[in-house]
C-alpha cells in the first residue's frame, strides 16, 4: 500500500470515532492526522495581525490609533501595503465610536490620497461613525460570574459585517463597547470570545482598540487595567511616541510595538512619522523579505503544477509516490526547487483556494489529485 494512504478499515474506524457522541467534548487524535498536509498559519498582516483571532491595539489618547486603523482598513481594501507590510486584499468594516461622520470623512480623504486613491476606488471600505450613540456590544449582570449577553448593537454590527462581506473588522474602542467590569476576568474573556467568534465567522481578523491605563503608559507596557485583556487576545500591539532624548522629542514620531503574539516573537517595532494627515511607516525588512520569499515560492509551485499537469502526470497533496513537493523538487531540481519550501507553498495555496484537490475515477477506485483553481485536471 502506498505511504500516506489510510487502509479502509482504519478510515472507517476514524470516521466512526469522529462521529461518536462524546459525554463532554470531541477530541482530535494525533494518529488521525498522519499523512495530512500541515496547514499554514494565516495572517492579515504577517507577524502582527493574525486571522481568526482578536488583536488588541492600545494607544495613548491623541497618538493616532484610530487613524492607524483607518489606514490599515484602506490598505487592505485597496490591496496595498499596510503597516509597511504587504497584505491580502479584502473588504473591511469599522465601528468608530469616538468620531463622527465628518471627522472620519476628513481623515479618510487624507488616507486615500496617501495611497494615491480616491473614494471611487474604495469599494471594499466601509464604516459606521457612532460618536454619541449607544455602542455597548455585550452587557453583563451585576454578578461577575454570570455570562454576558450580546446586545442589539452587536447583532446589528454582525449582520452589517456579514452582509457586506468584510473580512477585517475594527472595533474602536473597548471603553465604548465593553459593558462589563474589567476586574472580572470572566467578563473580559467573554467579550473577547464573542469577537473571536466573529473573526471565525468572517474567516478574517478583528482589531479591538483600547486606551492604556495610567500605569500602562508609565511602565511602557500599554496595558489597559486588567491583565485579562492581554491574556485573552492572541496579539497585542501598542502605538506610542518614542521617548524624548535630551529633553527633546519629535512630536510627529510614532512607534508601533508588538507587545504580545501567540504566533510570533515579541519586541519588534515599526517606526512611523505623522505627515500630511497620515502615519507613514518605515520599511520592515524582515517581514517584507519573508512575504517576498513566500510569494516567490507560491508562484513557483503554481508554475510547476501547471507544467506537471501539461506533461500528463498527476500529483497528490498527501505523502505518497506522487506527493507534489517531492515530485517537483526532483523534476525541477536544476531550477532550485526545494521540497520544504514547496510544502509550505502548497499549504498556503490550498488555504487560499488557488490550488484545490479534485477527486475522480470509478467508485471502486477513486483518486485525488491537485489541480489549479478553476481548471479541471
């Protein structure tokens, strides 16, 4: 039997076990994952804002965190670099609780001009400016142990986001939308959990902004009251002004720091300068190099797959004699094809839908093979 092919008896056992009712929770068994391709972790902004998770963006009052989220939205909607890093183009939606429509309109014009775009180019870019309105997304009873309840405003936000098709949602700010007591960790976790469910539902990212406490500003941690905020989110960023040197500081200078990430290192920062109504980031060589290398590997995988198919051969996403990365690394070795990079590229392309698995053949001998999206093998 070919390596990576699950015997019929084992396949039936695995399927039965997965469907069997469990008294408390369903479980994943490591042996069941044998032979399956390893999925790649997905990011909105690699290393900074993960998909299917909540990112907390803290910032001192007036430092420009709302402006930064507006720039992030515009960059993503236009498919341009955001935070100095390439991003995937997608629709975006924001709930701005501290600014009215006029202020967002003014800022948005400057932001779009910074990208060389106009309002006519921004079809995937929308927001609700709700300054002075009721904006609580989750309310809580008096007891800290009781679960919170999504409000009518949350359900309106959710429906608006889903109907628009947004895959980046900005909630600005915690102070306006969290109806609980942050000293109750269960309430904070419940609120973040509700937004994480939204991130999963849209298959995208949710960014929640917050003002740091006085202690958070003084210590440079950017924390906002309870540490439950830091513990509940998967990524936490802090926008601040760099410390002054010799008593003098640049009033236009900003720095975005990565304070926490479950999926990347901490301590990285992006330096920015306020200029003509927008925050202009310096380049992020490490992230840019990584993104460029990934994009190159993805292009090579697509090219190799097209050539393999044109030669009349089939390749698989599962470890076997026809395992695509192995076949390609041997067939195109002189062109620098490397199995490890091709494996990562295959996972990214399967997740993005640019490559898919097609099944054909008679019922008694079905087979699966990789094809380019929109093209039948």
